[in-house]
């Protein structure tokens, strides 16, 4: 059993054959970048989140501390999640002819939503972003929000939104830099005075770090098979989590890494006395500095043998 499973995993990591784009349907949302650890929850299962994954209605995304996730929606919008964030995608799809809809529900954490030009196959968008108790009805804008111990906050960076809150009248917000805070006591959302520097710092919490690849310009192409990576861009460095002798040991480390949100790949390495050892690696990564940062993260998350950097 273990041997068959190990062979299947090795084959997937080494080959990962592409799927023809013409054979796949258009995705409503695609993961464009990931700074691990992050997870996808679907139909009761929890998997590590990787670039290239096509998302579905009612999918839930979770990020660990210092993680980042970038999602490209079918209409051209970009959704960015900060660390320690829980987000659910609802009403995802084209519900009316040429009208893209999405209801993005953020129960915890920080998120930024930036709309772009509509895809050629669409005429309109109808997107709602709910952050805690606050909901912004979006038609074309750039906004940031967070739900934490201080309350629920939505800040308009550019454009116009309609702000909704239970038991309160809807209000239209069109002034850039407007931030509304709904305290945990259940009172109405109040305009909050923030400095441009504070607003920029908040927005930066959802941005990918330098070196991570930006989302592609098109969202209508079918997603490619996901290779496990820290961002959407490949590179020449990997992190070796462990190198073990037996198949059972390799699968044990593999399962522990996946449970922690790190999708390792298994690579057979010829042993000095004959036979093979099994190296478990994360990557590829764009730079040595990113690989070193990931090595520190995985070392803290999984107390295994000392991790090392490998040049591909």
C-alpha cells in the first residue's frame, strides 16, 4: 500500500503533465499566488492551497500567520488575503446573462479587493464584500477591510461603494480614504479618522512580498496544474525538509508537511551504498532569500531534522 502511494506521489511531482486549456471550462476564480501556509476547505476536506487552483462556489480559504493569498476573479477583480484570515466564496458564477456575481465573506483577518476591467464575456459585475458585520456592495472600486478584536472595518481606497450594516440604513461612500469602524458593541458604523500612512500600512498587509509573481492579466484561461510553490513564479531554489531512507518515513513526513499547509514533493535520490533515499522538498522558489525565509518558517512549524537549501 505504502509503495503504491509513494510511487504515485513521486510520479506526480516529477511529471505534472499539463492539461489542454481548450478542454477545461472557464474558472470563476483562480489562485494566482500563495505565500504559505494556506489552506483550501472544500466539501469537508482541507488541502494545502497552491497557485493555479481553480476555486468553486462555497470554497473556504484560510491563511496562517504571515501568509498571503492572491486570487484572480473571472471579472478581472483581484482578491488579496493577509495572514490569519478566513474567507468564504459564495454566489460565485454568472447568474444572469453576462453578469458576474460573488459574495465574499471574511469572518476574520484582512482583505483587499481591487476591481479591474470587465472580461470580454461579461457586461456587469455584482460583488458584495462582507467583513464581519459590514458589507460593501461593489461595482468598481478598490477597498480594504479587516475583522479583528477591535471591530469590523472597511476603508475605501478608490471608487464608490454602498455600505450596509444590519439594522442601519445603507450609505453611499465615495470619498477616497474613508474608513468605517463597527465596534464589537453592536453600534452603528462610524467614520474613523486615519492618516494616509496608517491606511497604506493596513493595505500593505495583504500585498505579496517582493519577489512574488503578480497575477496574470487574464482570468478567462483555464488554470494550469498546480505545482507546489511559495508564490506563482518558479525559481532555482528549493527547501529540503528531510531526506529519509524508508518509504514509510517519507510518507510520514509528507503527511505532516501537508497537514501544516506545506505541500512537499518527494524526490528519490541515489544512496551511496546503492538503492535510494527520499528527499522531501518545497519549491521551486525565485531566490535564495525566499528559500531561506521559507526554511525558517517550516523549521518552526515542523520540528524535524535541520532543513537545508538546495540549488535546483
